[in-house]
C-alpha cells in the first residue's frame, strides 16, 4: 500500500512590502504544518513580498529582501522534514517573474 502524504495549504494575511511580518507568518504556517504532521506545505503566490507591490516590482531591493527572507528560512531547521512551496518574485536577466520556490532540508 502506498504511503500517504499530508498537505498543508495556507491562505496568509500578507501585506505588501512587510517583509518581517510576512516572514513571521510564513514561519508560523510552516511550524503549524509540521506540528500537524504535514510533509508538504504550500502558500499563496508572492507571499514573501505581498501581492500588491505594484511599482515596487521595478525596484531591485524588493527582490533582494525577498531572497533575504528565503535565506533566513534556510539558515534554520524550519524546512527539515517538510517540503515548503513558497511564492516570491524572482528577477532573471532584468525580467521579473512571479515564481514558486521549493525548500526542503535547508536547501
């Protein structure tokens, strides 16, 4: 018989450019998912930056601060044993994209 996977879906109350607050809510949702025995956690799109950043998506700092939040998650044991699907903007070759990043075991 196949092993079951318990999934946590999150609808967080994120605020545009509230990197610290958004980070805390993401961390809380991952901890709650782990406490409930989930092995996969998925959140909303652009949950790191907030969805309505509008012109701030033209600013390089928005992307740097988003990556800083991801780095903080990977520097702890937060992603040990759980796949975390996190939404954030990514800039590649001066083009911004609405992306998903998957974190597992500090990678």
